[in-house]
């Protein structure tokens, strides 16, 4: 069961959200690392809780799209998934209460919106995708709030929002077959795969432009542009080219995972390129 719960939490996705929080706190430059790490840990629990709830609701769809996930594979029961999600949400709320009122409000709001997303808004054209992208961008702001200086995190939030929105649209292509069979309304199932590919490419391209703004404004060191140019841009171009040619859900899923790793390269660029 423990192995199933671990996989249910999607640790890499949860860790990525925590890194966004740390990044938002890092650029704040206030030194409030106690609150920043507390917010990061709370974010891991929030993300894992949302993933468990999402998989609980999507068990029938995942039997087609992702049969190896813990629930369709029988590693855990639906009741265990719901209990796991509730416990993680409660822990996250308790942790953020130690940071302050604003952080607590953001945590509770994020949990509520993520639950509603999986329950109602996932089967919508772009609305659900934009909600996930907004909450992802809010992670950086959450780090800024924990650190006590929100302004430097706003640009990070904008970049994350655009990039995650592009990736979310890409994921609708990966889930196309199961979503179509179960009448889930997404940009891919309603508008078609070609428009979904185009929209994802547009947002990923826009993400690159927004990423480079701090360099053009001479706010970040040249090493930042070097890492983005060498480590991020070629991967995004590769994803865009492959996406235009692929039609397999498994291939789209692989590109989605690659995009996740590419975000980690950008995080590194910010860490070494942000002003001291």
C-alpha cells in the first residue's frame, strides 16, 4: 500500500511545486528561510493531496489512459486514496497556519480550487487548464509571501503560468482517447487535436519570450540567458516539432514529462542568474 500511496502522490510533480515556492522565496532575498521551507513542504502536501483526489475521480479514465497508475492497477483502494488526500490537505493547512494569515488563506483557497478542478472544471475547454496554471504560478507568489517580499516573485509567476498552460494543453493531447470515450470536454476533444497542438506551441513560445525579459532588462546576470538559451530553448523547440508530428497519447505524455524536466533547468537558471 505504501508504494501505491507514494506513486499516487506523484512525487516529482509535488516536488516541482515546492521548488517554485523556494524560487519565489529565493528571489525575495529576505533570508526568511524558515517560513520559505515551511511553505515548500506545505505545497508538497497540497499537490500530493490534489493528485490523489484527481486520480480517485479519474479511475475509469485512467484505466484507458494510464492503466499503470495505483488505482487502476489495484495497488490501493478508492477509499484509501480519499483518506490519503484528506489527511495531506489537513497537514498542509496546519503547516501554513504557522506562516501567517495570508499564507493560510492561499493554502485553503488552493486546496479548494484544486478539488473543484478535478470534480467539475477538468471537463472544460481551457478553464480548468487556466486554473491549474494559475495555482502553479501562485506557488512562486506563495514563496514571496512566506519570505515577506512578493514583488520579485511576480515575474516568476507570470512565466510559470504561461508555461504550465502550454503544458496543460499538451496533456489534453496525451489524455485524448480516454477523455473522448468518457465525454470529457477539453480543448483536444472539443476543438480537435490540431488546434490543441497550435495553442500549446503558442504558449510555450510565449513562455520563452517572457523568460528572457529579465535579461533584456539587465535584471539578471548573462549566465541566466546562457542557461535558458542552451538548456531550455532547444528542448522547447524539440517538443514543438515532435508535437506537430505525433498522434500517440504515450508520445504526448513523454513530451509532457520532458517539459517538466525542462522547467527544472529554468529553475537552475534563475538560481544562478538572479541578482545577489
